[in-house]
């Protein structure tokens, strides 16, 4: 077998291995991302069930606190998205929805006395920076 054929065989084997590895990696990461999204949805559902159970049991204060907690964490979850402004420009429809949250939070301020307060304020600062470049 000539050196040229050996080279072509090795190149073909390398490319085939790369394609197979790429396929496995894409499949793995797709399953991992899907699982993260599913876990997030399950957690969200459980938090909503806890709030609904509190309402049904007549404990409105507890339900409101749970929903406020959920809102804080949903806002904090936006931090990375808003920090990555050039790569992820925010859609105008999303801006309107987040503005509703901002108005709600201004009307009903929540102070936990923890880092959460600073993290929520940071989200609104990032949103303002994106809206007013």
C-alpha cells in the first residue's frame, strides 16, 4: 500500500471518528439541556403547588411569600441572559413583560435582607442598561 493510500485511509478514519464523536457529544448535550429544562419546570410546578396549597389552606401570607420567592429567583435567572447582551439581544415583547414585573416590584417592594435583594436590583440595572444603551 502506498504512503498516499495510508494517508487517505488515516484521514478518512480520523474524519469518521470525529463525526461519530461529534454526534455523541451533540446527543449528550441535547439530553443534558433537555433534562435541565425539565428539572426547572418540575421545580417551578412544585413551588406553585406549595403556594396553591397555602392559599387553599387559608394561609395567604405564606402563599404570597412563596410566590414572591419564585419571582425573585425567576428574575435572578435572567442575569446571565442580560449580562450577555451582545450575544443575546432581548426581544421587545420580553422587555414589555419584564417591565410589568418591574412595575409590580416597585408597587410591592420586597426586602429580604439577603443577597437576593442585591441580585434582583442587578437584574433591573442590567435591564435598564439594555433599554438605554
